C-alpha cells in the first residue's frame, strides 16, 4: 500500500558534501544538486534543491532556469545579484546578504558575483528535474549557436563572436580574473 | 484554472485578426490580442512572424512550450538545448572545401580559415513543417529563401511547464527588440494572472546586466559587453544579415561518393 511504500522511502540526503559536488572549480566554488533521480520522493513534490558555494569574487555564470522558479536562501557571505526579465531594467540589482531570500522567476536571467567573504546559498527549485541554461562557458547557449548568428545578433566581428563563445571554458562557475588580465581585456 | 474557467463562458465566437504589428528591419511580428477571452480560455498566445529574405529572427526563448507552423517559405532553425553537444563542426580543411557556403567578405575570411566553428544542430525548414520548442530553450530562425518566411507560432501559456502567469513572455538573447508597452509591477507569478497586460519584448536579457560583470564573465572587451547589451540597436527582433548566413550544415543532396576500388568490398581483405 501507499503507506507501506512511504515507510521505506528515502527521505533524507546530504547536499553539503564537497566531494559529491556536481560542478566544481577550485578557483571559483562548487554546486551540489539534488533532484528526483537522487532523491526519488522529490518527483512527488516536484521540487529540487541546489547548494552553492562561490569563492571570493567568483561569478556564477549568467543563466536562467528553464522550467522552475528558484528560491534562494543565503547561508553565508554576500553577493552582487542581478535578475533580468523581459523588461528594460533588471527586476533586482543589489547585494544579497546572509539570511535573506530572493525569488528568481522561471526564465528570468540571473548573475551572481561573490563579495569578499564569498557567497553560499541553498536554492529550492519548483521542479524535480530543474534545468539550468548558462549563457557563458562550455555548456552555454551562446556556445551552442553558430558564430554568425552571434555576429548578426550583437553586431560584432567574427573575432569578437569567437571570443564570446570560447574565452571562458569553465562550466557555470567562473573564477575571478586577475586584475592585470582584466585590464588587458578592457 | 478557476480563473480560466470563468473566462471560458464564451457566448459567441469571433474570427480573430492580429491586433498588433511590430515592424523590424527585416520583417514584422504580429500578435493576436492575448486578452481576448477566446484565447484566454484556451490559455494560448498566437504570433505570426514574417521574415524577409536574409532576415534573422534573433535568438530568444519563451515562457511556454511553443509549436510553430511554417506557412510559407523556407529557412533554417537553430535551437540551443542545454546538455546537447555541438555536433556541427568545421575543421580548417573542411572549411576550405565548403566553397558553397558563403561567408562575410574581407577581413574575417582569412582568420576563419585558420579555425573552424562548432555549434548545435541546425534544422532546415520549409512550408508545411511543424516545429516544437520546449519551454526556455533558446532558438532562432533565418530565411535563406527568395520569398518571405512566414511562421505562425502558438505558445501554450497555460501549460504546466509555464510556472509564470499566463502572459506570453519572450526573452531575447540579442538585439534590442521594442515590442509591446511594458507595465512593471508585481512579479509575474500565477497569482497575478490576467491582472496586467505584461508581455513580450523589451531589450535583451543582457541589457539589464552590469557591463563590468559581462566583461568579466565572458572575458571580452568592454566594447563587446556594451554591444551585448544592444542599447543603441534599432533593428527590432528580425534583423537583416548583410551577406548570406553561412552556418555549418550538411548539403541538401548527398554528393556522389567516389567509386571505391573493387577489392575493398571483397571479404578477407586485411585491415
């Protein structure tokens, strides 16, 4: 019966184990994700969870959640956060600090940059198999598009389009660039 | 659902024409009135895109599953699906061989031949095709024909995949589309259903992001980051491609293979 199956259902899993990180960058941080494949009962709830750690000044690549809202609770540190929808202006542009929560609506793009103390969060997402679409890095939507689409969309040269696609080879978590390198880029 | 049911007490049905037209550099976008009770009852939003030859409907994604019918013309469709590999790739050698693929004239060409591009699959489309695009998947259309490419797109905004309100929302990854008037207000969740006409296109998603963060995140020059934001771009959501778009794609017809030597087909040949 349903009751009996619930008795034996796994209800608990640890999300904070660094050695089980799904995304890890020694210079930027880590992300652990728990979806319904790891904790099947989440399928019934249609929820999942994401634990993130960003080191000092590291950036979580601009991204959007394809199929879920994301409710972020800050467990430690602070970050500059921008959330952008289909408006001219960001719907949020500010510093997110420990013990605050923020809601990132489905499909709205978000970018986070950790402050000096780093940034740690737990995010609950309203889909048991929430999907993220980054805009930067090896798995990004930008890299998935032909160079010429980018050239025409942004009115940039082929060289700029190539840089846009390939300058960052990381996945989701971006290490801070050394000051000297930033000056060179600028 | 209860709100939608109340809108479904339709007494009579009318044939509907588009109520809003947005002109772009290389085409036009026509929207049917989202607040029409028939469309509200069905929980859908309908748009027609007319893309002129060499027009590109900029990369965008929507807040609902999308189904599109190609009513006229032919072209290309690309979708950037997260997790899928970039399986269309050109090496230096193949690039030189692909003489049939036009590319921009001049300075880019020399550099192009030294390094190939790679991207996700690109699909050819033509009149009669149906295209399905999941919620939140970035996609673009290009007209490589001689006649306008006309697409009728339905967004199933009442689909469970859309967790926002029932308004159509299109998020552009480039350009600076200026569509319907935006009314900023409360967050666009389900409970605000129908409370405001808030939808469509305004700027692109980079437009709201800090230039310095974009510079650092992409590792590009500040000028490139500025272009990402598209602030001074007045082309709309359908832009003209100066020279024909030369993305990597297989030829339309299989080229005849070179005749293999007969002994290759014989069994027992050492490898």
